[in-house]
């Protein structure tokens, strides 16, 4: 079989809400990756693959071995896998590239695939999430803050981060998704006014969404693998939502 299909998925949130539920989801994700590996040329993982991720100098969070093994198998076979840090897994400093062979994109990516132009990013901080969130994200992205966190013993640091993540998720349930969607649509329209883009691909909101911005441009949110198990498949010039 010719490897000529491109896949997009986001928001696995592995590690949440507990080890048992996360493991069931991880097994399902690996089954999906196995189902597409013969056809996959490239895979785009568009943020929040892990519910928490931090790379210490000599340690990483425990778990996710099935997924990591599957990703290595795919990259070793020649599949290009792109990883976009989300708001839950932005602290990656080289392990995913060196050990798993992933291609990391810390900024929105504009790329042409089969003569179609894609704009791809997780989407956090681009919509209407308020100054407080954007201020917190700037702290999390600070090299000084990352260095300070790295000095906390992993047992303590990871536990604190997991507590923070759970609290963040509870607050996230109160966020107006419609408002976030409008913010990302507005962001897309501003870019579209300056540059030709056919597909704007986002994660973050957790709902599968497809909106026609113009006859040749669409806004798409990938959904998640908590409730929807949704992904995109791009083959030739057809971009389709699918569910596993």
C-alpha cells in the first residue's frame, strides 16, 4: 500500500483523569495508529497529547510506554510525526525529538500539502481566553520559570503539576467554548485577509468543528480522544472527519 495519507489528531490528555482511564484511552489510540500505519505518510499531533509533560535533565513523567513505543515504530519506518505542544504539554526540551523522532513545532505552522495550504497550531492563547490565561502562559513559557521548576524533585514537581492540571480542567469546564471558537475563527479570518490559507487546523476546544470561512477556506477544530475519538484524514485533495 502506498503511504500517501496525512492524519491530524489532538487532545489525547494521557494521564487524565487517572491511570486506569488513561490506559484504556492509550490502548485505543495505539490501535488507531496501527490501523493507519500502512497508509500514513505524515501524522500531525496538534497539542495536549499528554495531560502533563515535563522533561527533567535525567527524568520524564512515568507512563505512556505503549504510545511512545508505537511512535518510535512509526518514525523508524519513515512516517513523519509532527508534535505541537499544547497548554498541557508545552515543556518538551529535546527528548521527544531525540528518542521518539518527532518533529516539534512551537509556533503555528503554515505548510503546503498536495497544493493545499494548511495553518496548524493547538490554538490556546489565540482565542478569547482573557489576559489572566495569557499571562499564566507567558510564565509557563519563561525559561527562568522552567529552570526553577526543574530544581524541584520530580516526585514533588510532577505531583504538583498533576494537581494544577486537575484544577485547570475543572475551571476549563466553565469556559465558554462558543466564545473560544469565535476567537479562533476571528484569528483565522485575520490571517486569511493577508494570506491564502485553505485549512485552519486547531485543537484545544475538544469539539469536532468545521466552518466554511470562504469557498476555498475552512476553520476546523479536531475534537478530542476523551469523548469524540475524532481525527482528520487528508488524501489527495479530500479532507475528511473520521471517528475511531
